[in-house]
C-alpha cells in the first residue's frame, strides 16, 4: 500500500455521497428531474489526490470527460456531457426553439460553423435564450436547426443578451469541430 492509495476515496460510502451530491447539483443547475435518467453504471468519478474531492466525471468506457467540477460548486459540461444532459432531460420531447431548456443558448444559423470551431458568441447572433440566465452560467450553444455547436460560459445575463446588439454573450470553452462530430438532438 502506497501513500497515494490512502488518499484515494475508494470506499463505496464516499462514492455514494458524491453521486448524491452530483444528482442534486445536476437537478439544480440543469433542471429538475434531469438526474433521474442518469445511468451511473457508465460513469466514473476522478478524484483529486491532494484534496480527495471529485475533479471530473468520465465515461468508464473510453475515459472521455463528461463534466468538470468547478471550485464554486458548479458543474461544467463538455460537449459529450451536454449531449448526455439533453438525452437525460425530460424537456427533449418538446418542440421548438423557445421550449428548449434554460441552459441552452440558440444562435442564428449563419454563425453555425464559426461557433462550432470554438469562437465567441456575440449578442447580435443570439436568436433565443432564457431570461433566467446569469453571467458566468455554463450553457450549451445550439443553432436553430437543433444541432449542438459548443459549450461555454455566459458573460452577461439572458435579458442583456436579448437587448444588446454588441458585445460578447458567451465565451465558448469547446466547439463541436474541436472534437470532430456534430450531433442533432
């Protein structure tokens, strides 16, 4: 047994604690009842050796990162994580741009390629967003056709995105072109 083995929280009780905390956070951040559809058999937690807290949630098969934990308690999805959130959510049965969940920013179709490459979303390109969005919220960016383009972090509120014609709306963290595929929802 090495010193690193002592620092790893491998006990089932500790993993169950972080699963329940993850469920509460997912429901709070991305909408209630989202966590009900999660299949935890396909997910694994990666813990920090120094603090013992989870850093990321990855797929067991392949090891692709789905979510990263932020120091402020928020959860940042990757492109694959946003796809899973959409799949897990109860809102996917609704149709139309305006019925998309609050954590989705819809941009006009003309900027699809630019945003998919990981470029910044400007206010003049926002077609629809939820009024409840705040600055520094993690969001998924879709076009009007329903294609996931990127994930990022808002710089201003949802109301300001709709009102402003200039300025940055979302700083993109990862674009679909950066991982190599685009999926329709």
